C-alpha cells in the first residue's frame, strides 16, 4: 500500500520483477509505470532497486528510465555478501566500505553513490 511510504522508516524501494518482465523497449508505454515509480521515489528521497533483471534489453531499458540499481540473473546467480563484495571490488568501479552489505548489483556503466 502506498500509505506505508509515509508511515514506515525506510530508504529503499524495490520494483518487483513483475514490472521488469513486462518492460519492452519496443513499446515505450511499457516503461511508464516504472518511470512513475522512479520519479516518485526520487521526490521522496528513496533509492530504487529493480529486481528480476534477466536480459541486457531490460538492463538497458531501465538505465534509459533512470534506474541506477538492479539485481537479477543477468548480473549473477545469487551469491553471498563476501562474494558480492569481491566481485564489485574486482571491477574497480566503486569503493566497498568495510562494513558493507550489498544486496544488489549496480547497473553496468553507472557509478554508485553512497
């Protein structure tokens, strides 16, 4: 329920894979709901993670819509926190804080902001 956006203390909103699966770059209107979710989240200071990204096509479409964080089989099968930190550190693209707990992959080509 949207009412919880103002009632509960959280700083991250996840876009369910249902919406990602229906995303079709050939149909611009398919991204309207995701675009609206991203805009709303930005307006109230929430970060957004898109889950269920399974194809390059979806990753690129989400980048076009302004989504900066994602997770899914396109990036990797599920791995533990230490393996994720090693993977990201080996790419040399973002700093990994010592106490980091990173649940998601960063969409390729986009910098991570803390």
